[in-house]
């Protein structure tokens, strides 16, 4: 029935439905999308009259729980809700995680109303928390690789070096190649070994700005020699309770990525910011407790941005777009920050990419009167 068939006397009902900021559709007994409000048109990327020509199954990924849900509601003649349903598809786009509210329209047998609620921030953060699991999954692999690959590799390398002394000149290039490649693999395995290191680390109350200054100095002396790095710090930030070496590693990885993204762009710039944001409280899946992560440290760059297909897996190990990248940089960042009870997330658009590290303050600092839980910090 698309927009019109609600009847002309129902202009108010139409206006109400269109004012709702959630997609709402009516699926009739034949499975057609008989009505779609404005939000639903935007959600499906088609006009209500276009939608009305097709069955709902045309727009929803095959096998989606929504179709089963509609049948279930028709049968039971009672509303059913389902949460966190993934409707991602080439047509609807990525990251379409929604809550579904499906109810029968009793005056129109077989018709059901579907309201979609797009899940956003809370779920993004949930997903960030799962990066910790991703980092953990490398752990076992790393220790296995250390044993099973490094030892035989040193044998291979030794044999190649022995051969080098007895082969003709033209074959020497080949023995060199064997040595160079084994060295490369050993250094990769060395980087992965960090993941299997589960020893508790020493932590102390640190001034994050001294950590960032140190990392900036390293960057300026090397990979970011020609890139402008600007700072915008909140000088009153309370200390962060962390392991200094690990934090240096985190910000080195983030700044190195930023520098690689900026490349030799003329107005390329990396920005480091710190802020106190006591408002950020997160629910942790499986727990009623909310954690507060008021310390915010960001690395921004104005490079081309993270390719959108990479975003959902960005912190997984071995995700890389670089010819010589190992894809372990961000996985390590996620592991270290997770180990400190914080989270790391990424916002990326062309010319503005932000990696945001959120950390808790240590307990004794949290009780310090200078940092009341409800202050607004500096922003
Ligand atoms: N600031 C950024 N801008 C754009 N893309 C980025 C940025 N940071 C990371 N990426 C993307 O994320 C991928 C993964 O980064 P990660 O640091 O984990 O690995 P890598 O940099 O490719 O390799 P490695 O860090 O091991 O040298 C990169 O290959 C790049 O495509
Ligand atoms: Mg990297």
C-alpha cells in the first residue's frame, strides 16, 4: 500500500510515522513491503513506491532471521523482538547491526509491522572489547611458531652459510637469499613472540605527556623526520597507571601507522591530543558493572584514511595493506591496551583518521578530589 494507501484521512498517522527516527515498514500477507516511512526509505536506499513492488525478501539477505521472525509473528499473532541481528549485505551496506521489533497488525490478517533500531556506539565498543580476544588468539600461535619455526630456521641458515663457502660466485646470491629470507622470518616470529609473553608487567603512575614526548622524539629522529607533529595536551591530566615500555610501544605503533598513512603528502600532519573525559562509561558485555575510562589519548592524521572494508578487522593480527607490513602493529596495541583495562578504537574518514585510546585511572587516583567523577574535563 506504500505511503498513499494508509488513506487520506490518515495524514496525521503518516506524519507521525515519518517523524519517527527509526525505519518502520509494513509487510503484508503476501510478503510485500506495503508501507515504508522516510527512515525506512533511507535504510533500504529506495523509495516507498519502489519498495512496494517487491517482497521484503528482495531487500534482506537470504536466510536472515528477519524473514523467520516475520513468519513467527504471523503464526503467533503476537509481537516478537530480536536483538543484534546482522543485516549487512551488499545492498544494505556493512555494519548493519539492528534490533528488530516485529508486531502483527491484527486488523489486517497476515500483515506485520517491523521497526528497526540501528545499533551503534555500544556495539562498536563491544566489538573493540573482542579485539582482546583476537590478540589472545595469536598468543598460542606465537609460542608454537617460536619452537617450530625458529629452531629449524637457524639450522637452514647455518647450512646456507656453510654452502656459501663452497659454491661458485653466481650461486652465492642464492645462499645469500636463503640467509636474508630466514632472517626476515626470524624477525617476524620475534615480533609475534611478544604476544605469547604473559608475564605480569610492572606498572607505575606515569605522566602520559612524557611518554608521548619520548615517542615523538624517536619518530622525529627516524620515520617521521619530515612530518609535522603537533600536540594539544591537557596539562592537568591525572597520571595513567601503566607500563612505560608498553605504552611507548603502543604510541610508536600508532604514530608509525599515522606517518605511513600521511606519507609524503605536502601538508601531512600528525596530531597528538590528550583529554580527561569522565563522562565515558561503558557497559561490559556479560557484566552489570560499568567501567569508567576517562583518560583519552588520541593520534590523529590527515592521510587517506583506513579502507572501509578493513575497519571491522583492523585490530586483528595479520591485517595489512602494506607490502612489507606484518599487520601486527595494531593487534599489539589492542593487546597492550586491553591488558591495561582500556580500549582502543578507530574513527576514519578521508583526511581525518583518529586512533583513540581510552584508559581507566588507577583506583587511588580515582579517589583523588582533584578529579571528581562528574567534572567535564577539558574539551
Ligand atoms: N593511520 C592510519 N591510516 C590509514 N590506514 C591505517 C592507519 N593505521 C593503520 N592503518 C591500516 O591498518 C593496517 C594494519 O595496521 P598495523 O599497524 O596492524 O599493521 P601494518 O602497519 O600494516 O604492519 P606493521 O605495523 O606490522 O608494520 C595497515 O596496513 C593500514 O592499512
Ligand atoms: Mg603498523
